[in-house]
């Protein structure tokens, strides 16, 4: 059985305090066959050439600042995935396209925040890989190369945020603040584009989507979607929204494909 792929809006560490959101993440994993391993691409790691994080359990990377101390005490000691790393190297390495290793890099919050809710026992091997570019076409091709892992039970996860503009967030209005029009419009456009399998428009979202440059002043939080799309290129008709709604006006929409 081919394992589905996911694009998750992972949120900042405090999103783990949202009981509805954490329940939705737990529900996603409960409905899936237990994966043999997880390969995750996070908005918070850009490194070229493409780099593999530690394949042994190392400390988490608390790549954020200004939060209460309890967020820096979170632990998620998932096993490393050295065998998966070997497979990823074989699938992605080609002449002129090396694959690097960073044996000291732990999971960043784009990886461990959602995984802690989905697999709280931290008993599924996890491998994080970097985004070597933000170019949607190149990320889509990387996803296509990784697609064979799905037949081995590997869960491929792109972790970002469907809309992401921190400067436009209305913190004073609270978590349930009404979403601004730009966030609603971009969220709806993306939903419809995935529903209609319009991959070309999604890849060209900066020119095709409404309010794209407001929803994503920098595109690193939308970029993991293209790895997901590439890995699921043959199964786009089954794209299903598994989380929706807004958080401080940002779209939390997440998809399962396949």
C-alpha cells in the first residue's frame, strides 16, 4: 500500500496549546497506517546543496526566540533513520547535485511541533532534509524523486503554513481574530487549485494566486507544499483538507494526498 503524503501548517510553538489543532493532528496520524519512517521538509531549514539532518537522536533545535521558557523544555527524542538517509542519498544524488550531511542538526520546530502531536511516543524514525531552493519547480522535482519511498511505508511531510505574514498578524485581537481578506482569498484559491489538480497554477502561485505576495512576503512557508505535490504527482485527485481554519488570521489549512 502506498503511504499518503502530507502538507501541514505547523505553526509556532504556542500552536501546540490549541487543543482543537492538536486533536486534528492526532486524528490524522490515527487514520494512517503506521509509517516505517517519516521524511520531513520544514520551512525553517534552507540549505544548499540539499542536506540531511542527524541520523541519530540529537537535541532539538529551538529555532525561535521570545517565548516562555516551557517551550524550550519540549523534548522529542525520535529515533534517527540512517537507512532512510541512505535511500534519500541514492534517489537524489546525481552528477553536479551532491547531497550533504549535517550530523549535528536536530529537528527544528517545523518538524517536531506537529510530529509530537501526531506520534507523541517519538517511536517512529524521523529524517529531516533541507530545502536547497525556494523554486517551486525544483522542489516539485525533488518530491518526484522521493516518491518511491512511499511504497516502502515512508510518510513524506511538507511542513509550512498556508498563509504566513507575521507583520500582518493581529496579535491584539487574539487567536480567533477574524482572518483578513488576503488570507481568506489565498487560502480559498489554494484549496480550489488543489481540488482541480491545477499544479501549474500552484507552481506559479506568485503570479496566479490573489494576494500572494501579502500571504507570503517570503515563500519559505509555502515551499514545502511543492515537495509534497511532487511526491504525490500521480494521486492529486485525492487531495483532502484535513485541517482548516485560521490562527491569528493565518490559514492553518493542511492536506493529505493519496
